[in-house]
C-alpha cells in the first residue's frame, strides 16, 4: 500500500494512482488492516464528526468533499469499524445503475430505525430503503437480544 492519500486534490490523485475498482479504504479510525492493491484515504479529521452519528449537513459535506471527487464506479470500499457503517448511505446514493438492485446487509441489528436528528449507525438502512436504485434490502445476521416484536414489524416497510 502506498502512503495514504489526503483529502485535498483527492479526485485527481485517486484517478491517477488507483486502477478502476481497486479496493478503497476510507481510514477514519485505523480499523482496516492493509489489503493487497488497496488505496487508503487517511481521513482522521472526519473521525469525531462522523463517529456513530452525525447531522445530515455533516454527512452531505463528507459526501461532497470526500466521495464526490472519487471516480465512479468504485470497487469494494472498506469503512473501518462498525462506528462508521452509516457512511454506506452516501456511497449508495452516488451509485448510478441501469436497473434497481438488491442490497444485502450483514449486521447484528437491522439498522432501520427512524432518527430525525440526522443519520446514525442504526438508521442508514431505513434511509437506503427510500433510494430509487434499491429494489429490496436483505438484512442477514440479526441476533441481537434488544430486537423485539415492534422493531421486527417495522421491517415490513422495507
């Protein structure tokens, strides 16, 4: 892995140095071990503003400043620890597909809560369910004991 790339001028550097569809590590917390042929974007300045939850304005700023300059389509994107998996939403939002696709989520929780204050780890699947490019969402691995019948019934709209 080459030295981490920094956010300034990110799009041009990424396009020149990274072959299309190589793995991309959005390194917010050092939570991803080195991967063969992956490129790492060191983003420690985004750790605190995005960890667990953020306002929609902060998520939109991250999407504009970090994700928008990247080429499309991206290959596999690693986000680090589970503290940042709500960043899957802006990655999904930037995807343009010929036809709707089915999203498979592997998680201990359904992550489909409603959160009126912005976006967090437990609400991004609910927001993703409203994207026109997603036809179905399959959440596999739900084993958390804090999931009750009321929460399970809320999955019906997905």
